[in-house]
C-alpha cells in the first residue's frame, strides 16, 4: 500500500521531499494491516494554499485508497520555502477504546473536524 500511495503522490504533486511511514502498528488493527500512514509531502503545488486545501488535495488524490484499506493519514504538507527538514511526530492514537475526539487536546480535535472532508 505504501508503494501505491507513493506512486500516486509523486505523479500528482512532483514532490521535492516525500516520506511515507506505515504507522498501523501504533493502532488497534490486526497484525499486518496497512491502514494508518504518516505522509510528509513537500511540493511547489502547495505554495499559497491553506493547510486545509493541501489536505483536501491529498485526500482527492488518494480517494480510492481512503475508500478502501486506508483508514487514516497523518498529513504534514509543506511548500518548499516552508520545509525546515523535519516534520512533527504523528499524534497518539485516540481511536477504539483509547479515547474519543472529545478527550483529544483541542488542537487535535479541531484539526480533525476541519480537515476531514468526509
């Protein structure tokens, strides 16, 4: 799945930097599941776009994967001039019995509500 995500993102965004990390092991999923990914994407296509617009563009690109096996993306999107060489870590898993958005820190709960186009 990571290779498929990489191919689609490279074709759509011509990234200067791209990292895709399968973080499924950090979540309550069966062993071997490829359902949670961290994506760091640096592209000139993001210049002048808000964080929400960038994330929506990635969601559109990966719509097929998100409708199927991919459950979650931790997106870190940057224009080249914003990229400092490192992205913040993904937030902790709050799914399943680990908590709900209401228990999440405000910045995580707000980002989830605003950035998920579904």
